[in-house]
C-alpha cells in the first residue's frame, strides 16, 4: 500500500456524520460506545442521541479542550478515536493567548502554577509546565506539545 492509499483510508475512517441531539442510528451507537470507553457515558448503546448523550459529549469535549457544544463534528470524532486532544497548538515561552490561559488554569488546579492567569507563557508558566511534565513522566522541556496536552486532558475540570 502506498502512502497516499493509507492517507485516503485514514480519511475515510473519519468520514463520519455530524451528530447532535435528535440523531439516531448506527453512528450514534458508535458514538455511545466511544463515550463509554472514555468514561463519560454510562447509558444504553441504543443509537438514540438524547440529552444524556449530549451531556456526555459536552463532558468529553471539555476534557479534550474542544468547543463544548454537544455537537459531534470532525474534531470531536478525531478526539474520540485518539482518546486525547487534537489540533492543539505547540506552546512555549513567548506564546500568548487563550490556549496559554487554558494551560495556566489546568496547572493552577494542580498547584503547579502559582502565577497570574494572564494568557502569557512566561518563565513562571514554563516552570509549572516542567514540574507537571516531570510529575507526569514526560520529557520535561517546558514545551506543551501533543503528549503534554494529552496529560493535561486527564486533569479533572
């Protein structure tokens, strides 16, 4: 199989319908199964996207730092298959913005970050990221990449 064939197949596997409250069918059963696997849904696997399923989707979206709208689009499907955040930026000292604030909030909840929630990835944020990475048995480089995002997603919010 050539690389392009693999990419086509990988894309086809995530060619899933957008689901929301009121949706029904096999794709909803698949969604319910994935939500059960990630411990956000404990209901029946019945193919009915009701309020309980929507709440489970929102809980999972919160865990993986997605927009918490209860609608299962491409990014939510990807995160459900990966079991981790997707499409997150690499953050390091000098980064700014809402994703930095998210990291600061997560690390404040664990006690590793004691600075101001200011959306500015400075030396205090870097030190907190390094401490968190060490505690999580990750490479302690102070850079928030995929593995660190994944570990951050395991912190209850």
